[in-house]
């Protein structure tokens, strides 16, 4: 590199001169480690749930690094046998420590720029009843390139209890004496569990008519004489095992068809008080005539 010097101590004659100097330039090595995580999934398996999630440790470069990875696992997983595995992407090759059981405690993984270590964690345990959150971390190992952004070296994973949402239903009878079957479980949904149609039970019966529920279908039968005004009933529905204690209630509204009129029995003719009096007079008169007729004979 050449510098132009003007009126320095090296210029005794006051004239400009050139100075040729050799420079050696270097930069600091850097490697940005980014941690991200999936949601925790739960799948019923008999009396327990199979849980699982994954998290990624990515080297955003520009240099290679060595990351120290830790995952203490959720509280519910520490009481069970949790297993984990690790694969490098995009190559698909196993990590330095390819698998293990229990918490991931300060496992060191070398990462080239643009490489990701994908960790998958699974365990089996009973359904949870309380929410919890735990944090996975990846920090540069001592002596590795500095990480210019430390705010993305962690990721939180939330574990929430399963839930169920029961949606209200409505049905209109085809006639005021016709029954109506409603598949009440069809529009009900869940998070972290499976809706169990066979769990449907009647909670509050209608004020008119009757209801029976079987395999997620509730059948309404109108009262004798038919339904002339709307009624409603409530049912209860739960998740499948092992989350069968998680339930919800919804309402089914039953409407009568337009212009429905209650069926009325055909009236039986009766005699009023005046008719009875007239009949008595006629019978009496007829009796007198009969007696007179006998006497005249």
C-alpha cells in the first residue's frame, strides 16, 4: 500500500514524497448460533400419551463453530424414559452424539456454516393436568468464534394440558311429530387429545319430548301431540383415554317446523245441560202417553 506524505519530518526539503508500507489485514471469526423449536405434540396411546418435539441448532456463519447444546426436558418427561436423537442437515448424517436418554446436558456439536443439528425428543407418560414451559439452549464452546447475536441462542417449549371444545347444534323437525337424530360430536374439536363420540351423555333433558344418545348421536322424540315451540337439551362429551377426565358441555336447539299445530283429538259429542233437560221432558212426556194408552185399552 502506498501513502502520499506531505511536509513531514521525512521531507527535509519540504517536498512531497511517497512511502511504501506493507500491511497484514485480518478479521474476527464469527458464528451466529440460532435455536428454534417445534410445538410439543401428544398422541393418545392406551392409558398414556406419546409426547414428542424437535428443536434446531443452526450455524448462520460465516465461520464454523462448536455449539454446547442443553435441554433439561419438561417436568413430565423427567419422570419417564425420554429418548432423543440428533441428525445433521442438510447432509442427513448423525451428529457427534447421535442419541441418548434423559436430559441433554451440555452436548458439544461441531457445525459448519449453514449446517443444522436437528434434535428429536420423545417420551411416554400419563396425560398432563398443568401447563409448563422449559428452555433449550445452544452456546458457542469456549475458544469457538464469537456469536454476534446472543438473543437467539434459546427457544422455549410449552406443554399445555389437553382441551376440548364442544360446539352447539341446531335441528328443525320435518314435522311436529317427527324425531330428529343429531351427530353432536361431528363439530366438536380438541387440542392435545382425541374427541371420543362414545362418551356423549345427556346432561339436561328438554322440557318437552325425550332424548337418547348413542355413539355421539342424540335422537330427539317429540311429545304426544307434537312439538309446537322450540326446546333445547344439553349433552356432555369427553376426550379419549388417557384424557377422559377432560370434558365439555354444549346445547342442541330443536325447532318445530313452520306453522306447526299441535294435533288435537277428535271431540266426542256430549250433551249440554239444556239438551239433558229437554231429553228428560221428552222421556217424561213419552212415559205419560204410554201409561194413558194402556189405560184406554
